[in-house]
C-alpha cells in the first residue's frame, strides 16, 4: 500500500459505535452515524451500522452516492441542505433531511411531488450557535408553512451546537429545544416523531443523565470515528482513539546542527521567521500541508515530536525516540477532526481499511 494513507480499523469503528449507541439507547435516543468526515466511506458506514446506529447522516450528495454504490442500503439522512441543482437528486436519494429555508423546502416538496414521494424533514432551529437553523421566535410560523407544503412532511425539529459559536449543550438549551418542539406541535397541530438534539458535543450532557426525556435522536460522527466528545475533546468511555490513524514514510533521518546565525526569511507557511530551531536527530516524513492539516497530528511513535511542516514534509524531532528511526520506516499519527477531514479529502493520501490492527506500533495510545 502506497504511503501516506489513512488507516481505518472498521472493527474499532464498530466497537466505538456500539459504545455510543448503548449509552444513547439507555436514554431512549437513536443514533445516526455521521460519515461526512470519511466522505461516505461505505465500509465505515457499514461498521457503524453493525455497531447499532439506525441510519447514516451525510452532508453531501456525492458521499451518499458513494454509500449507495458501496452497498449501504440503510436509511440515510441528508444533514446539510442540498444546492438548488441537487434538489431532485436529494429527494431521490434520501427520505429525510435537515432543513432551515422555506424556498428550498418548496423546491424539495415540488421535486418530491414530481417523483411521487413524500419527503420527511427535521426543521433546524438556531439556539444561538449561528450555524444552520431558523431563530426560535420564527420556528412555529416556519413549521406551519413547511407543514402546509405539498410533498413535505415535518417529522421533527433539531439543533446543532458547539460547532461555530461553540455553545455547549446544557440542560437549559436542551429544555428550550423540547419547549420549542411542543410549541410547534400546539401551533401547527403536528406530532413530532423526532427531537434531534445535536452531535458528539451532546454526549457529556447525556452521560450526566441530564438530557430531557423527549430528546430521542443524535447525529454522531467524531465520537465514533475518533473516540472523543467534542466539548472537551476527552476520550469517550468505551471507545478507542486510534480507530483511524495516518501512516507516512520517513525519507530522511540525520543529526543536524542548529541553523547558523544570520537573517531569516518569512517561512512559506508560517509568515514569520523561525523562532530558533535547535539541532538534534531529525526525521523528515513525506507528509505535509498539501496532504493534511498538520496541526492536527499527534505522533503515536514514542519520543517523536513534530517541529513543523512544509507543503511536502513534516520535520520531526526524533532525538528521544525509543527506536532508531531510519529511511523507509513507517510512522503513525493520531488525527483530530480537521486532520481527518483534510487527509480524507486529499488526493495525495490513500485510504486503507483493516479489520483489527496487525502491527503493534500504535497500541500505546
Ligand atoms: C457534522 C454534523 C454532525 C456530526 O458532528 P460530530 O461532531 O462529528 O458528531 C451532526 N449534525 C450536523 C448537522 C453536522 O453537520
């Protein structure tokens, strides 16, 4: 397998999904497994489904096409509105989407009618996060108009927190969400099947036993893929954090002196002269900013320390490495969400699926 590549252990993804699903099930909550960070990788979705998620959440139609082509026939929910050009495809591909705009809903409804279908929607409300959603005061009116559209059935309301403004899910804002759902039910004479309260950031509140009883749905990506909740980025109980790792190859390993004194240029990616690089044992890894958000990498090899990155190289201090580092060695990194998404999006980085880890290199994590 050509390096660098993202290695996904689908058995670990399945275990992580099961840990999240079991916790949620105990609180009466169903989980959609969100695959957008792995661009709808079908084997990852399948692993999530084996772990007990009841549907897949995807933000992009291309990723949904990849899921379907890869044999995933579970329900898929579209978690970002489609572009206008994608409305008909969206209605064909998914039975349920998250929505926050009336004009788009009219288009979705018209496309659904034309296709002889009814399209289910969860209406998103913005509780202050300044991401998707109508404002709380506008929700009952919006829901009434949406519910009256031919081809559209309003089946729930939802929200998304800890993503842009960074609001943390709390008892107060979750109770507010439930109140809003009940306002909508009263004002529009609807019964809402779903209150979809958020993402991996909702897990700490849930684990504390503080999620209101009517919340019955979450959309979870990061906690399943990376084994972390997203408020404090702490490892999530019962999950592993190395289900997804990035492997790359050492292409130089030498003792190097500190740079000589003299004027320094702004460096390509750092917009400031180097603050002073010490000498020492230094490995160059064939992995750079053109491949991945290098700020989001954590070495899993003992004693490795990333000093910085250019477009094609990571510069790694290996002076304290437990094992000698030689050209051709494979080094392994854990990924944060940004590193995961950028690596998966990169044409320079492959994807390799394994079922359990054969090598012992990253077991110390
Ligand atoms: C990405 C996304 C999620 C999943 O977020 P994680 O932090 O990966 O759990 C949930 N809902 C929406 C609307 C999203 O865009």
